[in-house]
C-alpha cells in the first residue's frame, strides 16, 4: 500500500499453529491452499497502468461504481496517488455475509489469517466492539489494526471503518442492507499516525451470489494526520512515503484479488455454522 515497512513482532507469523488447528472450533475452514488469480485480475496486471481519467478520484468514482468503464485496473496520477479498481465474483456469498465477516474477523488473529493464509499475520480491534453486536453495528466507527504482507513488504495498518456517506457514497440499496452493502474505511500506517487514503468494497447481490467492486484511493491528495496529529508530519510523509509505485499498485491488486476470492471459498459455510 506504501513503501514504509513494519518490523515483525515476536510471536506473530503467517499460518496457524498446531495449537490453533487442534483447538479452534472453526479449524475445518482453514485452508492454506489458495486458488489461481482470477482472469479479471490477470488482465488488469497484463494491461498495466491505464490513462488517469479511466480510474477517477474518489468523489467522482462513488457516483457510479457499477457503471465505471474500468472495473479492474489502476492508474498512477500526476499528484502521486494510486486509484485502483477490482471486480470479484463471490459465488454463494450475500452482502449480509460480508457485513458479518467484517464485524467478526478482527476479534482474533487466526480469523484474519483465514482470509489470506499467505499474507495475513495479525489483526485486533483498537477498541473492542460492544458485546452482542453483529455486522455493521460491530465494525462501523471502529479501527482494525492489521499486520499483513502486500507483496513482499510487511505493513502495519490502521483501518477505520466509516459510514458510506463519509466518502460521498449514497446508495439506497446499501442503506436497506439486503441486496447490497458497502464496506468503507480510512486506511493508513499505524506509526507515524497518518492516514494514506480510502478503500471501498461495494457488494451487490447477483443470481449466483454477489459481485464485489473494490476501490482504493491512496496517496498525497488523500493523506491526513490521524486523530489530530500534526499536519506538517502528514504533509512531509505524503511527499516521502505515501506515493505508491507501480510495483506497489500491482502488489495491492494481487493481494485484494487473492483474499476476496479465497474468502468466497469458505464464508458461506462459516456463516451458516456460526451466525
């Protein structure tokens, strides 16, 4: 997502331990064997960066997510930002399952590792969700702190989930929450406390499950200090480390394509079992 690398924390590693496999009640859903990269993602990688107007900035893009000319691809803007789009089919997955997953997966690190066995290392809430809540009520307004590899680089990121309206997305179907949902977040590095951009996963029901349209807007135009930090720090870091490269764009596209496709392989059964 950016060039700053995090230092590994002792005791945190890829994969489940033997103890996890023997004691976690949903261990049967752990599968470290991931499928091939989707054709959608492969074509985007082969094409490489596209013309800047084809993957527009956030405030313009959220007006018509489904109608965008480029559903999978990326551009690097003249301002140093990355705009990335990816379409992923999710067989047998419903929008409600996605809301449940985002409220559930940061409770324990092994849950986060289910999602991407080759890249996810750790996850925890910065503030614990209220007892008895599920789905949107569990994640909205909260921050997940995650350790994960984007390509070869280990990052420690803060993902603060926000209402769709905060990024300018207004969709009555999302508000109803039955045929569509939208996972929206402010994303950045944990330290220094700087937000680098925004992400959106818009999920819409189809006859065979759902389609997810993911969007990332990252870089200097979207950078800001987190929780009242010094603006000068954010501006300085925006110039130094928050300018994604083409290599980082490709790594993020692959990461998103892999994790979302893998999620669809176990989420329907996991949801039936635990919801």
